[in-house]
């Protein structure tokens, strides 16, 4: 069971998570076009459904594709087209094909931040009737929210992810409940000459936007107002910036915080220099393999809160499956999606591919708990998770935030808050849809 390998791919939520602009060249698009079969079947035989999604190297997605094809009884054949490895490249290719009304687009694997953009553009279709009822049954409410735009469900949650606090129980017998406690514990360890660093994502990319969003939500706020028409950056956002600055200027900060991403955090923890790590579940099997000695004291807990007495609300990530508005076979595409994300295939994706499921009942399945011992903590975090700003302009907003708060040592809370507010206002006026 290669949980680590697949989970590294699924880090778009937190990931999730690289949002800087990336060019997709014409040769890349041409090659992808040649690789995909046309959705229109030639002659008799099953309809071809092209499924465009992230590249899963574990084999779990391909196995689900093959099994759903077989289970269709000859009605359709699913072709799995792998998008680029990085999230920016994935979005670039999807956006350009959809803008061209490409009829070879049937099933789309969307990052949880792309639904508003693609739905607003008219590129994906809403779910209704019996298909809608099947899509929402037993599904995490927070993930359903990521797939909803203006009151309609436009995609079906396929996998998810969020961060936990990982810590060394030989250094910290009881995990801290808040960021203040965690930084204080780390500074005390530093004074004792013990491993003490707090590992988190501080580089200028989506990961630091996720950190900021988590802190704002955990402080009781949100980045945008309820209608997603203006920034909502009051005291909670100021508190979030103060926490980020506090860590950056403490002895608990990794010296390379400003360039750190998820995998660098993992490596630092495995090397024995850190006491705490805020990261996704892929770190658990990785520690088990890479440092069995430290694995014995490698524990997990809920992500620390910002306000004492108020639990954290950690940013959710994952992939939702949508039907292209340009698919010649939308009804069959919906049937295929329901198969790809059914219970057996979500279990397969979780255990073989390291992609946490969106079906709530799986978190109580003994076989899943055996494979993912931290399942209960993960479910608790997912049920109370926060969602990144739901707006077609999300790409621009994420860039505004990541540029303002990285490196964290450069944060001046009041001035940085004003910078973010102004940048978001400009991003909303520009209406997103960055090609």
C-alpha cells in the first residue's frame, strides 16, 4: 500500500498547491490532443469518455477506470488522460481546451478552487435529479461546498485532504492546542538545546496561501465576504498575520522558512531537527519508511488553533469530478463519475493511492482505519474545515496573498493587511479567468 506516493500528488489542499502562472506550449497541447480519443465514437461499440485529471502514479485511478469501463456493460469506455504534474499546468491545459469548446473533454478532475471559475464561464454542467441525490449521499459537507457555485452542485467530490499537527512525543508529551502554545514549547526546547523547529510552508506559492486562509478561518474570519464580492479582512486577518510574523521571528522558525514547501518540511522532520510539523498525511508512511526510530515517537493531533478555546478550521483540499459542457455524452459521463468515486474505488484510491476519501462512512471502516491510523483525527479536521475563497478570481487572489506574506519574516501585519486588501479588490475587479 503506497500511501505516501499518491498523497504527495494530492497535496493541493493542500495542495494542496502551486498557483503561479505557468505557460503551456502549443506542442504540449497538440501532444495531449493526439493522445486523447474523440468523445464521438466511430461506428458501433462503446462510447469513448475522456477523463482528464492529475497524474496518479499509484495505479489506483487507472484501475478504477478499467473497472468502471467493464462495469458499464459496453455502454462506454473511459480513457484516462493525465494532465501535467503541477497544478498550474493542469489548470492551464483545462482552461485552454474548455475555452476552445473541445468536445474531447468529458470528465474533468478539478482542484477544489476551480469550480467557481469553470462554472461561471459555463464550462461545466450542474448536477440534478437522481444524479444529484447519488452525488451528495454520504459525502463530506465541506467538500460538497467546494463543488457548489451559486446554489448548484457542479461537481462530485472524489478525494480530499487537509493538514494535521505532527509532533515528537519524546519532546512534547502533550500536543499544543494553540499557535502560542506551540511556539512557546518550541522556544523552550531550543533553550534546552533539543530539536525544536516548527515546519510549515513559507515559500511564495499556494501552500502559504493555505496557511494564511487556515489562520484567518481559525481566528473566526474569512478572506472574502459572504457574497464573495469584497475582501473581509478585519481583526481575524490581522491576527493571522501576527501569528505568521511571530513564528518567523522566533527561534522556532526553520532558517529556510521562506522557501519551504511540504516535502522540505517532511525531510526536516525526518532528519530529527524539528519538533513539530504542519502537513498532510503522506508524512506518516514516509516517516515509517525513512526513519523507523523516530517513527516510534511520531504522533498526530488536531492542527493548533489561533484563539484559546476555539478549535482550528484547517483549509480543505482535494479533487472534484465535473462534466464538461462540451461533452457529447453528459449523461454517460455522470454515470461514469458516480462509478469512479463509489465506495470501492474511493477505498482503493485511499489505500493504494494515498488520497483521503470524501465518503464519510469510510472513515469508520476498520480496514481504512488499519491503513490510515489517523483516520479519526482526519475526519474531525475535514468536518470542520475551511474553504478557500469561492470566486472565479481565485487564481489572482491566491497570487496576491502569497506575494504579500512570503517570506513570512517580511510581514508587517498592518501594512501587509492593507496590501492584501488592495490586491484582492483589484483581483475581484479583474474578474479572474487568468489563462
